[in-house]
C-alpha cells in the first residue's frame, strides 16, 4: 500500500512493538508528529521539557525494560540537544533509537535554517547513524536501526530523515521483525575448557560482575555459577543487582569507591573471573598491578574489549548468559570454605561505615532501602550521592539500579527515572541526586507532573559540588575553585511551583517520616530537600591511578 514517509515511521515503530516515545516537536519533524497524533492510542508520546531529557528518558526506559528506547527531535538544536543522552547510552551499551528530521534534500549543505549534519555529529557515539533522503529509504533504515541497536553489544543508533522524505509517498509492506539471536557463534569451546581447568584448580577465586551480565539478563546463570565456583563476588557500578547484594558471598563494589574487602580480595585472588566488564579505569586503578597474582578469565560479547585495558589470560567471546550456561553445565561444585571464611572475616573487620551523629547520605539511603524493602528502582545522577546509592542500597536484580557509568552525565537521573516510571508505573522509582546535578535538568520535574509519573527526587543537598570538592580537599590543597553552591534556593517552594510536592529533611528525626510520606504519595512527583554537611565524603577511596589495595577511609586519613 502507498504511505507517506511519516506514516511509514509510525508503522515501523508499531512493527517493532514500540509503545512509548519520548521527544520534542519542531518544524522539520512536524509530519511525523502529525501521524503520531493519529496513533496516540497505540503509541504514547511523552513530551519532555528539553530534548536531552527525552534522550535520558528513553535511556532509562531501555535500561529498566531491556527493550529499545526511542526518542525524537527536530533538526538543528533539537537534534544536537540529544547528543549528550546518545553519548551516555553509547558508553553504557544501552539500546536506543534516536529519530531526527532534517531540512529537505534541496536545502542540505546550504546552511539552511536549523540545518545540522547530525548523522555526522553522532557518528563517533552511535553504533550506526544515517541520513534518509527519500521515502523509499525510511522503512529499511528504521528496521536496520532497531536490529543494530539490539545485536551483539547493544547501543544507540541515530536515523535522520530529510523532511521531503516524510512527505513523499512510496509502497510499504509490513514486516515481522527478525528475532535477534544471542551472540554465541564466537564462543570457543577450547577456551571454555581452559577456563574450567583454571577454575577447578583455583584456591582463592573471585567473580567480578559488570554491566554486560546485566544486559544479558544473566542473573540466574551468574548465581548458579557463583554457587558452583563457591567464590566471593564483587561488581562494578553497571553490574549491580545481577548478584544479590544481600547474599553472604557478596563483598561490595570494586574499585575507586569499592569496599576494602573487594579491593583486597581481588589483589589476593589466584583466579579472577570477569563477566561482562570492560575494566574501567575507575575499577582497576593502576593497571600494572591490578589482580597481578590472578589468572584472569574475561567473558565479554565484544571482542574489542579483550586485552584493551587489562591483558587477560583466557578470553571467552560471547553472550554472558550463554557462556555461563555452558560453564555451569560442565562445572562440578567446588569447595573454597577456607577462602570464603577469610573474606567473611575481612567484611566484618572492614565494613562500610559513616558518621552516625547526624543526617548523611548513607544514613538516608539505608533508611530508603529499609522502607522500600529493597524493591524500588533507583536512578541516580553523578557524584557522591551516586556512590552512596551504589554502596548503601542493596540491589537484588538486574535493571534495578540505573545510572550513568561510562560518561558520568550530571542531569541524567531525573529523565531516566521518568523513563523507568513510564515503563513500570506500579513500581516505586527514586532518583537520588546531588543539588548540583538537580540544577542541570530540574525542568524535567514539569515533565513528570505532566506525564503523571510520580517519581521521587531525593536531593542530597550539601550546597557544593560534592565529589569535585572531595577531590579538591584531598588532592588540591583545599582550594575550592567554583564548587560552592550557596545560592538561596528553596527546593520545597520550587517543587510546589512546578506542581510537585516539596518536603525537607534537616535532622535525623525527619528522615523516616519524610521518606514515608514521599513513598505514600501516589498522585504527584515529590522533591525531598535532604540537607547534609558540605564536607561529608565518600569512603573508601582509591586515589586516581593508585593500586586498588591502597584504598583508604576517614580513619586511615586521621591516622596518617
């Protein structure tokens, strides 16, 4: 049948099972939005306050569901405003399709109004970007985009459609999307056997879980593997929840703000099995000394991540879930009771701790964990509050912790929380933010109000850029250059002016009543202004480039 390019856009979205799109309209994309209006009973459009918010919301939707997130924007500044969100998704391997429209082909290359080569701009931060010049190209390009976004290591794709292509008509035939198979064709059985031999001979094994295990949905397989290996577990920021954070074998996060137990145990391990991690610099510290006594086995779907940051002994390229299924089918139950006892004692001797005399980020997050029974979806911005959320909320499943890891995008979490809440309206969704991050994109509170997405925005308010100030304190001679936010902003009044509920925490006695009220508010977003001391720090910490065994905390600093 004959359809216009804009009609084909909507039909292709329906083909792919898309039920929600986040975006912001403008001149070149008006034809698409006109068709979207006619199909509003099939595809929900969430109008954000800024295009960056649309990209972050689509990202949060994708991370929470495992499906492809979709965002839309017009040409020029609309398209470029998506870039930070696309880069965020690219760094954390999030399946995202960004649809933009550009000026007509007769105006391309003439510095026309709101013309930008967005496909070229996005090329380094997408798996694929493409300019569609005619209606005939629309369906093949969009189908290819969804396939590429989901195949192998997921990631964002951008399709830019010239305005003439949205108005022209062409023949359209519906297609059933291809089933995206798990990446198993490169799994080397010889490598599997090598890994099994090493694991069977291990005396002090450690399992390190990264975001790839979460993306693969390998929770069940990973937990079976842990039981068979009889080994302690650590994770990265992106790997949270794949292994239950409440389990006795869980040691906490690894790296710059990892637990001493995790850092010291990885340094002592004789075998390190790495599932879906790219060895970020924030995890490994000094690459020359990282796990230097261990035989390292790396499981990753992306062959380009093998030996990129750390030279490994055995690599197994393939989907983490599938690789673990094979290993589990061949591995006998191991026994490392003595090693586990050593790790248990280490956890007891070196627990996470904080000043309990007043309101702190860790205390509030611990109470949030207790009140939500560990079942909330937690999104975060980037900084101290992000690390506290990783340390003190215990995650028990994949896709429960949603945070910008690779790019470290301040302003990410609020949009992401709206995306997660849109996907799971019956779940409690809390965005944990710093006051600096909140200022980046707080206009998306208006989106949450309009979209009837009652998220909770928990601002850990220390009136400074907390993580940067922590570095200035420790490494820059306490020269606080442009990190003090002592503006007279009343976040409670701001919340009310935007149509949200505003609450404030100033002392410990406020914490449970305020959190309880927020959790019981079901009809509107809530902003909690949680006031803490400006010099609270995230511990433990490893100095940049230092050995992870050099982790220190407040007590170590005092005794130094």
